[in-house]
C-alpha cells in the first residue's frame, strides 16, 4: 500500500486508544465513516512472550476487513521480530503497522518507550529501520510535538523518521509533559508537514466535523485522526467526512439515537466478551453525556456488569426523556 495514494481517498481515522478502541468501538466507527481504525497499543514484549491477552488485542471485529496495529516497545530486535509475527499472523487483514512514540504515561516512558523515544531519536530511528527490514507492509510512526514542554522537536524528529524509512507519520500537537492539558498546536502539524515529503496525519482536539476540515485546511496535513472526540460519538466520522467534502454537517444525535447506539455498542461487546461487560461502563457514560439526568444515569452505570443491567439504565433514560418532553422540554438535540 502506498500511503500517499491511500490518504488521497482515505483521510478520516480513528486513533489508537488503549482500553477504548476495542472491536465494538471500531465496528461503529467504521460504520459511521472512519476510513481506518487502529487496535489498542500492543506490547512487543508481551507478544514475544505469547501473552494471550496481548494477542487478543489483534482480533478483528466482525466484518472488519483491515485494521492498523499499533506496537509499543523499545528494543529494535524484539519489535522487528514481533512486527514480522503480526504480519504473518494477520496477513491481508493488517493494513499497516504503527509505532507508538507518543504515549506520555509514566509506566511506558520509564522504560524508554512511547514518547520517551523522542528523547532518543537514534534509538527511535533504529526501531523504524529494523521494523522496515522485517515487514513488507507500510510502517508509520505516531508522536507528539516534543517531549519537554517548550521544546518542539517534532519537525526534526519527523525528518529522522523519514530517513529511517517510515511511510507516514502522525503528529499530536501537545508536548508529552503536557499529557492532555492545554491545546494541540496546529502550527506544529503545519511545520512537520513542511519538513517532510511523507504524508502527515494531524491529530489533536478534533471534537466536531468542522475541526477536521479546518485542521486539514490550516496545516496541509493529508489526513486527520480522532481519539477523544469519538468516545460515545461515532457520528463524528460522518460529520468529519461531510465537512472535509465541504458539505453541511448534520445536526447532533438525539437522546433516542444516543441510547440506541449505546445499546448496540453493549450488544457488540457482549457478543465478543460474554456476560461480563464491565468495559462498557466508560463507553455508556460517554454516550450518556448531555441526556436528561445524565449524572444519575452515569452513577447507575458504574454498578452495571451485564447487558441487561445496561439496558435497564438506558430504558430509564428514555423514560425520563419522555417525561421531560411531556413537560415541554425540547429534547430532540442534545447539542453535544
Ligand atoms: C484513553 C486514551 C487512550 C489512548 N491510548 C493511546 C494508545 O494506545 N496509543 C497512542 O498512540 N495514543 C493513545 N492515546 C492518544 C490518542 O491517540 C491521541 O493522540 C490523543 O488523545 C489526542 O487526540 P484527541 O484530541 O483527538 O483525543 C490515547 C488517548 C486516550 C484519551
């Protein structure tokens, strides 16, 4: 796959999110217009120990033809051998391999992994180089504006990744030390785009379809990637596609639509994970943002474990919504 050609027609991506971008979320994101989705980040070391939980992260969703897999680690040989293993195991279902050089979590950076690799560009380049030698699929790298606050190393780092053989890069416009505070700097993404010939994916703070279109227009990036804006909100992909095409973005989903989507999400999870779908709690809470008496619903969600538990909360949300409507409140658009 040539990434420049690919991004010419596929430019709205669901970002990798550990603990979030499971098969259910990926299915719904695809259905609503995400051109590509990523697995949760996968530990190269965990895979090398044939850890079953790690391997499960590579499972495809129903009807998912391709997925991009994100690897993290710091040992070039381990990462290269596991990249080859993934390519072999997944075959044509693997869209490409992405390397995590942006995660700011201490448990990752303390081992020299994730965003800590921005502090060791030579090692980062060696990782890319070794993985490229081991696989035939495209290899991309995801990183941040820089590691330390105020030190924008992204453009230079991008050049290193290009020289090492990366096929595309994704930049999130925050420093690693910022974690998720402040705003994602669009200027960084524009400067990275200027610095390399590779396709650049812009990431950070795309919360509405309009943000996707303006991020592309302002930075010249080839594609955009959405993380938090997609939580409880698969509609954002349709909105982004319409906005990028210059169309009029449809109105936000109603409470009924949100509840229906939350039910589907729970069903998809239950089909895969069985009776205990505790992982649905965070998704359900995101879907219930902006619904009447949402705080109360979220409180109840925190005690749910089964599909029936979640459906009981959703039924109650609809009952309250009908009451609000009967009292004359207009609940047709949650505005979120
Ligand atoms: C809960 C959560 C988990 C994340 N996990 C990953 C991950 O596994 N790999 C990665 O590269 N980025 C991860 N990220 C970062 C996002 O992919 C993205 O770069 C960041 O959230 C900025 O985009 P946004 O403003 O659209 O959220 C995670 C973010 C969140 C909120």
